[in-house]
């Protein structure tokens, strides 16, 4: 009987999810020891793939995992291209998730032993994402002193618990705060807001993941003729006085927020639209083929 196969790339080989097997004896499974990355591919082109790759390598190194020589940036690009071609996604926008983990023994102390595995998954990117309704949650962002925030570690329990709490409150995402109750990020994105001609965003001291899209947005705002950007530590009262709020990540790019708890915001904001347009222009100028 014919079945609809879901194709992935597993250790560089195209396979369907029914036959691709990851070892049970895996530190990725037992402890979430590994890293991942998510990026958007625009008809076979990507934005700052080198930065995504470098961040992945540094994240693995922070766990004591050395990436094999064969798993170069070009090799990974070829694996992505092969999967996108197989899934007929080379001529459309796609979401690509890269996952890296290793085999190994039980116990928290790591060793150099253990084969590194990786997978590539891809799906068609949505044409439109709905404006999110954020809600504040009790689950706090894990401090950077406890777990470095600059990498995408496989262990996402902190985000999972926050997202679960947001869902219980009928929100579409959680606004996460630091232990000091300063704004950090959402479970999936960085956050910005505007009041008059001043734009605000949390600084890296607020335990946030410093996304690549976030850095582009900051550059765009710094180059804007009539807006200024302030990075710092801000409480809930500050963002609730904003004119408009938006989130950003590599997949959704810039997306206006419609509400935070009971506070609503303008989603069709002229200045936000200017920033969004400037980001899209910057993106189109820097896209590179896989």
C-alpha cells in the first residue's frame, strides 16, 4: 500500500521518517545535549547562512562537541538543497530546521566519545502569520549565568513550560521576564516596541537569545532618519505604554503584536511599516544562493 512519505535528511542521506532511526543510546535523547537552528529559505536563497553555521559550531563547542571536518558549511548547504529539491521546495519559501546531537553514555559528565548525528527537516513557509496575542507568564527566562542564552540548545523545557502556560491563558505566545521581572523575549522571538519616535528592545543582559534577525532590525532602526533605538532593561509598565509592539525571528521576520494581556496595540502602524519595508529591502540585498 502506498504511503505519503515525509522526507528528511539524516546524517547526509535522504530518508523518510518511518525508516530514519536515531540511536536510543543518545545524549540528545537522554539530556537534550545538542543544538539546533531554524532558518528561512527564499526560493533556494538564504540570509546570513554563515552566521547560522558559525553559531551552530560555537554552540556545539560549548558542549564539548567537535564538529567533524566533513560537516562543513558547504556540505550542509548541499544537504539542505538536496532535501528541498526532493520535497519540491526549491522554488518557494521554506522553513528549514537543523538538528545536531551525539551518542554517548549515561551521566552528566561528558566525554569526547560519541558519534555526532544531524538531521535536516523542511516544510513550506506560511505566506501570512497571524498577529500574536502575547500573555505574561510566571515561568521566568533561564538566566544566562545558568545556561548560556546565545545558543539554541536542544533542551527547550524552559520555553515549553512558558508556552504551555500561555496556551492555558489563551495567548498565542508568552512574554518571558527575567528573574528581576524585566522583559526578555517571547518563546520564539525577540521583541521591540515604539513610543513616539523612540524604539526600545531588551539588551543582552536580559537573558535573551540574540537572534540574527534582531541584529538586522537594530541596524535598520539605527539607520532610520527619524527614529532612535534604546537597548536596556524595561519592566512591563514600560511596554504597556507603547504605541506599537512587534516580534522578530528568522521565519516570521517582523510581525506586529495585536495585544499583550488586556492591552491592545496598533498593528497597521506607519513607522513599523517603514521599518518592516527597510528590513525587507536589506534582506533582498543580502540573500545568497545555497
